[in-house]
C-alpha cells in the first residue's frame, strides 16, 4: 500500500464547498483590526512582525523591563500569516526533531533538549500568568508508521531520545491501532512533550497581554525601509516612521529588511483542511481518546489533530515552492492540493466517508536549509533577526524571542553562547539554481517515499553538505 497519488470523487466532494479562509481566523471572536501607525513614534525597542516570535518578544521585553517603551508593527493583522495558519502543534523541540538536531548540533543536543522542555513549561506558565485561553492541552504527539519500512526509523528515534534523557514510547501495531483506529497504522512512537492549542487564540491573547503591559501595537503597518539615523534606527512605513534604539525583526517568510539575509530562507507553501464537527458516532469510530497530535513518518508527511469542538485539521504532504520565491496570495488556494489531502484523510480514516470540509487554506513557511530557526545581529548589534523555523515554530518561537532579546540587549547568556544561536544555515543559491535544486529535491523526496524511504544519491549528497528542503 502507498499513499494515493490522485483524488477520487468522494475526496473532491469533501472539499468542494469549503471556505478558502483559514479556519482559525474565520471566527466571530477575531479581534477588530488595530489602527495603522501614522506620524512619528519613538521607542526603546521596535518589534517588526505580529506573529508568535514578535508577540513573545514584545511580551517578554515588557515583562523583563516594565519601563521599556516597546512598539510592535504588523504588515497585515495579528496572526494573519504563519501563526494563524498552522496546525497548533506546540512542541518542545527547538531543532525540528531529534534527528535533525543531532545532525546539526551534536555537542549541544542534550542541552537543547532540556531547554526545549523548559520552554514548553514556560509557555504553559505564561498562558496561566497572562490569562490566555488558547484551548491548550498537553496531549503529546503520536508519530505514526504507516508502512513497515518506517518502523525502524521510529525505533531509532526512540533510542536517540533515551540518550538525550527524553521519554519516547514505542507502540507496536496492536497498541497503536488501539489508540487510533486506522488501517494505515503499523506502529507509533509517543512524544509526551507536545501541547495542542488554538494558534489564533494564542496570538490574540499574546497581543492583548502585550498591550496590558504597555506595548503599542499597530496593524496594517508595513516597514518599507530600515536605516541607521544618527545612531538610532529608523523604520519607515507608508504613513509614518518609528525611531528606536533597538529592533527585533520577526518577519517569518517575508523578504528580510536586512538584504543579505534573503538567501537564508525560502517561502514554502503548505496546505490544510478542516472538517465539520464530528458526530458522537463518527468521533467514537476513530478511537483517538487521548486527543494526541498525529503525524506520519515518511519523507513527506501529514499532521493532524482534533480541535476543541471535535473537528479534524489535516495538513501537510506537499511543500510547494514557486519560482522567484513567489509569495503571492493567489498561492493560498490550490484545489488539487486540497483534494489530495481529502483523499489521504479518507485513506487514513475510511470511516469518515461523507464528512465535509468547512475550510481549506494555504500558508507560507519560512524554510531554512537547516530546518530550524537562526538569529542574526546587524547594525552593530542594534538589530536582531529571528527567522527560519521551517514549520515547527509554535513552541520554538518562545525560545527564539528570548534569545533575540538577549542578543539585542547585549547580554551574555547560556542562550547566546549556543552554537545554534551563533551559527547560520547554508544559504540557498540564487535563481534559477534555487528553483532547480528545490524542484529536484521535491521529486527525490517523492521518489524516496515510493522506494521505502531510500534516500538516493541526490538526497544523500544534500544531507552531507547540510543543505535541505522541508516543511
């Protein structure tokens, strides 16, 4: 058995009438848009970007120093992009998984694992302290083997986790199917250090908390230029500007305001669907009593989870790159991708036949070649950038924000001494080599899936030089 390559009529019917708006953002409790910046503003710290990294930076800065004047500007609306379009998997991993971390930061991985666990605890404590209701549940995550050849990889991951002091439990086919009733399940590994949450509620809650702490937030405010102005930084926008002593750039997949960083990330498009709420019988037919986040284990993978009202979010699989680092919002809708996701959902859970999707959407991911965040200091350390999360930033953004603040404040901390924080990934080549390399890699990932995970010469070579492409 393999994953279906095309969508059948039932899958097409599932998504045919779905809204193209992201489910998380298409709700009556979405806050009204805040005003844009007009005129001049003055700040001790300017934060650019209203996603998780920017919001955690603003909140943390205000909590560390209540007298600090903090301004946050967002091009569109809070959580409009990656932070409001993801699956809501808040993982303790700072490195996009154990294997990736061990490959790239072998000497630091034990400590990075500990810092990731501490970050997850800190996020839970912050939700409580700040009074944020994000439907957060520490359910953990089941990483599922859909085919026999994936079981060995899960066992290796469990062994690696043990060496790092983590608890990752292996489940055989019988135990895994008892937890999740699917004919596609051959085994699983359970990671307890994952919180499932509502990402938009988290972002909206952080924005409200930031304002209570004195942060000024402006939406509809795109920074068009950043420059040194007589020893201070000046950020220009269409209707005004901000003068600031220090700046943190948390702009995700948008082109960096620091031009030399633009080769370090590429915008990758990821797609998801959300079903209607399941009936009690439909819900019972799935098992899934632990409400864990689910992810499968191939070179291309799906992620799926239950919402508070028992919908299923199902996303992933393809990661699309468009020539010239295309970021046009027309890429948010791809009927073929949505239909194929529906086909795969029905393949995994055939008992969902007849269920409709209410929402289908796409979003852009700031992919770096090392699959996890990196930091940069520019303008003599007065400007710090934190980007490159590659689709696993809900939890890691908290750590990234704390590290960015340490750097911009000139602090010598354990975080700033980490190789992970001090180093950068390999940049992607310019076009047309970028498009050609990513296209070949995507084709080779699909080929690897068909060949029971065999990496082949191209992917092996990319692994050796540390240049990757992932979502």
